[in-house]
């Protein structure tokens, strides 16, 4: 499977937990960051792949299941700790489903927003990656 997870260090003391993501902490330079929250119960987000961009997802609060498909072997990853980051290279179809109310997750992107990079249908994705993501 071409997707991977990273665990970032956690520093804990009586005041709580601190996770730090510094330059070079992800396998790509960060060009854009956005976060998703307030997703109604039963709603799935995502439902697309990217042609050239890499993304990293981290669940800051709650629990999130990410269903993934690289065109060869589908799988899923549960994100339920803010120290676990899911890395999605180009060509991975992803759908995010909150498992808890109040989920908040952040997405780090390797590029600026580009509507042309989104493969929004399974058909477009299969045309762009006919033998799988290739990563």
C-alpha cells in the first residue's frame, strides 16, 4: 500500500500534551493547510484523489476512518490520535468518515489549491491511474 503513517513525538507534562511538526517533519514541503470540523453525523468527506499533490491528514479531536484505494488493494486507516499522521501520495482515492461527533482534522498539502488536480469521479481517477497509483 502506498499510503503510510507517521508518528510524531509527544511531549507530556502535568499541563498536558504537546506535539510538534517542524520543517522536514513531513515527506514534502507544506504549501497549504486546512481543517475540517462540524461534519454532520453520517456525512462522508473527501471522495476524490489528487493527480499530483501529496497530502497528510491528522485527526486533532475525535476519531476518523479514512477509506483508501490505490487501484490495487483498498484499505482503511483509523485516525484517533493527534500524533499519528496519514500520508497520501498522488493517486490515492480517499473518503473520510467521522466515527465520533465533534471530529476535527487537519490536512497538509504539497501544493496550493488547484481544481484541476482533483479527480472527483472514480472514472476520472481510473483514467489518470489505469494501473493504480504507481507509488
